[in-house]
């Protein structure tokens, strides 16, 4: 058996102090934490983007598209950064550094570590509530008003899937970027009280303040603490997609456009035309340009600008680190109605991004095709519905592939089956007798594989190829390592058996890809809900302790707007 020695590639080591200094500069930098998701969620640098080593080559290119972009790699204690650097070098990345000592050294130097996920966006939501004095309503007051039959519209700014899983009674599914665009159709009377209610706090605050800043004539408030606050107050939730936004009317779209245009000019938000965008995308090798279509996924699938990636606007603000891995990059926002991109650009500008709105008459004819209602959501658990599906690239082929029936024959002859899916997916279903492993920790598999052929499974076969490269460096190549073609999906389609496993099959320490902190808050655990809400409310003070500051005001603004227009 050969043992892998993690010798660093041509990468510089940065001390925590040196990295802190680099983060204060305006230059482009990709701060990539290659810890697994559970580890990352228990402590990471504020602006670090999690790209787990188990999926590194699949996820990195959309987040860091420019190969010359400076990349600083981080993990808990430099356990996998050397391996990650070698894999990135193989993809062509040429400007790699490593935080010496990882997050442990960062904390030892007296700098802040943050728990949870989407931290920059979550902290920004808290900043918005503080800076704009965003009004709110508590669950007991809202429940009493609804019981009295008051004229109230409850708008849910989360994704349609999240809404369908659980929501406040009477709530209408209307994701964040759609709120202004669909507002006049959903709320025809200016006398209606509008309550924006999300799962916790962030999207409720952002949605309510978006409408207020855009100058809608109604009174608009956020539901304090969202679904969690509602549940903790003792009220029941609804399930299903009974009420949702529909096709935008001509009148409603024109009404929203007027307000977006006013916002664009008032705050002097930068715009760009197609010709300039093409130059940025094709000719500028020294600057990263992200181009995002912020409309709904249905509209994007129906037709979109070439080169633009789908990033529904509310979700982009809610989880910027799932789409943008390059600090200091330029961001171009695209829609076909002149409404949604403006609001998203406004908020991203305040977050510190160099955001631009695409405005070009050559793009205008697509507007009429862009007014689709959401498709019915498949029934999902609240946790599954809340997941952000990250854009990925095909995996490099690292091992021979074998079809499912041939794999079953080899297993019958004594080959070792190993699943490298997420631990959650493994517990839900895997080939009988398969072990579970994470690419960052393959020593146990290497031991079990002594003298045996190894068959690697993942949901679609992609992650298995990544693990195969690492495993091949740990075991005698004569044993044979193969990836099951098409992964578990093809295995199931071939009618081959699947077994599940109880939660106790794997310990929490083993499940490095799962964040257990407050993980059951969506399942009704009141302690987890309270812990999560307290975490959100404390983020702003922790960000201040870190020394990071959000923008004081948007371009051209005298001060934040705190009243309805």
C-alpha cells in the first residue's frame, strides 16, 4: 500500500495577519475554504466561500472563472489544503496561496470565526434592519389581525419549494426578486397591509425593505422572526402551493418599471450595454465578470441571454457565496423587464459588490416572453427545499467506469462498494453492504480495500471520479478501482437493490459534511429555532468585531430610506 504525502505545490503560505491585510485591499481575491460543509459551518472566516474538497473540481470554476485570479485556500488546520492546491493546479489555476495553520491559526491570532452558512448575506440583512429601521409585526399581532378579517396580504419571499414545504397561513409564494415586479397584481389596493414573512429573518427584512425603498404606497412590514417566530408563538403552519404569484399583467409590469427606473436614477446605479458586456466577458483577462439572470428559473429556462447564469435575485442576495467566489469581481445583472435587476443591484452595491444593470434596447424585445407563473413544486422536506443547488462542472475522468450490472457481478465476487455521496444521501439509500466515505478522509477505505477491487458510487458518478484519484494514491493499483457509470441513479434504474441505514450508522464526528448546529430548526425543534434566531441577531456585532463594514449608503443616496414612499 502506498501512502500519500501532502507536499505543497507551488503555493505561498500566508500568515493570518498577512491574509487580513490582503482582505482589506480592493483587488480581486478568492478566499476558498475547502473544509467539508459541516466543518465549515462550525467556524470559518467571514468572507470565505465553502468549496468542499469532496466536490472541489465540480464547483470551483463557476465561482472562480479566471485562472489567474489569486486564490487563498483555507481549511481547519491545513489537513487538505495541499491536496486541494494540487488539484487546482491540474485545472490550470496559477496563483495559489494557503492560510498557514488554517482557521485554527486565524482564531489563535485573535480574529473572528463565524458559525453557520450564508453569513455575509445573513449579516447584511441584520445591517439593513438596523440601518433602515425596517418595521416589523410580531406573530401574535398578525394572528389577531388575520382572525379579525383585516385587509392583509402575507407575501412569502422564499423559493416556491420552501413555501410549499411550510408557510404562514394565507401566505402567497412570491420570491424576493419578484416582490416589486408582481406587487400591483398581488396587492391592488393601497389600503392593504403587506406582511413579508420568510423562514427566519433575512428574506423577510430584505423583502419588506425592498418594497419600502421602491416606494410602494402600502404600509409594509416584516414578520418578526418569520416562520420560526410564528411557530414559537404556538401557531400552526400550512403546507402546499395553494397561493402563488401569477403571470404579470401589462399594467403591473409598467407600474413596477416606473418605480425601478426611479430607483435606478435616484441612486445612480451603474448600467452597461451589450457591447460593453461582451468586451468585459471576452477581452478583459485581468477582471472577473459574473453575469446573472435574476428572473425566475422558469423564465430563465424559457430563454435567456447567452452567457448569463441563472441566479434568482432573492436567492442571490440571500446566499451570495453560492454564486460568487471572487471578492472584488464585477457583477452584471440581467432581466427582461427592467425591474428585478435594479433592486438586486441596489442591494449588492450596499453589500460592497461592483454591480451593474444590463440596459440595452437590443435586449428589450425579450420582455414580453418573460412573464411566467411558477411551476408546481414537488413535495419536499423543509430541509431539502431550503438547499441551494450549486452550479457544477463535469468531473475529470479519473478511473475506469463499469456499468451497474457488471458492478453487481463484481460485488458478488467480493469487491468493496464505497459510496461517496453526502452522508445524508448515503443513509437514505446505497447498494447493500456499501461503506460510506468522504473524499477528504479515505484512510478507512484504503484499509478495507486491501487486496480487493473497489467500486465507487455517487449519485451521478461525478463525485466518485474525484474520490478515485485520491484513493488511487493510497492503495495498490493492482487491486483495481472503478467508478459505477451513472452512479446510484443508474443502479436504481437497472432495478438493482438499495438499502437504507439508521442515523446511528454514522457518528456526528464522521459526518463532516453535515452541519448539526441548529439542524432540526425546520423540523419544529424550539430550542434550535431560538438558537438560530439568536445567532442571526448577533451577527452584526460579530461582523463589527471582525472589522468589516457594509457600505454606508448606495451611490447618490443622502441616507437610507426608512419610510414608505
